[in-house]
């Protein structure tokens, strides 16, 4: 019998799995198989082989993008546990399929797992929520812990860096492969001990600061009250910083929608859209109109926007958010 953990390589995916592994650890537990990748590498179940008696736990990747994988594993006799917050349609019902999907905009996979575990690993849920830029939800979840302001800021910082580490064109762009980062975090009961004593934290913090400094020199190509567009170059730092930079812009101008368009070497763009925090809606609908687009109401993206559709996207983005004011 194999246990296979399949998770998004960002803060939310990592913190969701940390909670489950810590809460469900049993003495003599056999090593698990970890399947993960950069944040945009989401069709993860296509890579999984499992059969009767195997348990596959899936965290923070869209069901719609993994439906075929789920069906194949269920048909093969595996048990599949699915925790996620991306919009899902026509979810299969099967005796071997345990589903925890909630697309509410103020929730992330780490908080869904927290609910499932009745808060038994709350600190990691808080870090995951901060990492997904759900500051209010993170603060609400942290409330019963009575943490100091400084500690909460450290947890938010850790979430931000874990999220930052997931953005890259390939795992080679990242400071740490997400599976390695997960293993580095696993021994720590309290996220603040990792912050205080692990060299990996300093590496992420220094890399983050360097990349953000570069991003802050970018000039928006569209700069309106309702929306702004930034184009990022085809360089590792730009790929790494794109997600956290989008979150930073969104938090700084809560009434404004933001689109980041990162150039690829073939001339296409990787697009990240953040709906205004004050009206977290429409990002998924907008991105779904383009090939390889999708996501959540508040945050969505397009994996590969052809250069020939760039102007059409910018127009659609402006139309979508001008109307929302
Ligand atoms: Mn997430």
C-alpha cells in the first residue's frame, strides 16, 4: 500500500500538506511519495500511478484540471482524498473519493484542511492563508492563538516567502524545489522556529528582497484608477516575483484590478490577474475566455497567452474592471 501526496508547490499547498502530515503521523509511518512542482504545474495527477489499497491525497490543485487523473485512479482501485478551493464542476461521486472542495473567496486549501482537522495544526493554516494573500482570514484563524503582533508579522512573512518560492518557469528558477522546502519545514512544530533558526528562511528572505527591488522599478503599461497592467521580462527573477508582486500591488490599491504579463522566450505571455480586493470577483471568468486560462474569482491566470492575443486580453481586462466600479 502506498501513500502519495500530491500538492501545489506554493505556500497554500505546502501548508495544507504540513497540517495533514503532522496531524496524521503515526509511529513507523512509511515514507510517502511527494508529487509537486512550480505553482503553475497543476495537472499533477497525470503523473501519478496508483492502484488498489493506495491512498492519494491531493491538495490545492484544480479538480477540473485533474478530473481525468482522478477518474483513472478511482477506476484503478485507489482511494483519493481531495482538498481544494478552486472552482470545480461536476465533481465525481465514488465510494473511494473523499471530497473537500470549497471555492468561497475568503478560504484557501490550508483553511479547508484546518476545518477538517478542527484546528489541530492551526499555525500552519495561518501561514498558508497569509501565503494566499488572505490576510483577513489568516488573522481570524490566528485569533484564538493570542499571538503577538510581531509573531503574526513573522508568520505572514513566511507565508509570503513560501508563496514566492513557487513561482518560476521551471523548478530550476526556484530557490528550493517545493518538495525539498516541504521536507525542510516538516520537522518544525511551530512555523516561528523555522523563521528563527533555519538557513532556508534567510535564503528566501534575501532572494525575495532582491527580486522585489527589481520589480519596483517596473512602469505600468496601463495605469488607471480601476486597473493596471505590468509587463515583466523573460528572466528568472521576474518569474519568481510575479505572484508576490501581484499580491503586493493588490494590497496597496484595494479598489484596483491588476494584471501581470510575463514574457516567455517564445513571445507568449504568462498572465496573472488579481481582482480588486474590495470586489474580489471576475478574474476566473475573464481568464477562462482565453485558451489555457482559469483560476478563482479573486485570482486567476493564463498559462500561455499568444502574443497575437495580448491586445485583446488587455481590452477585455479593462472592460471587465471598469464596469465593476
Ligand atoms: Mn491555494
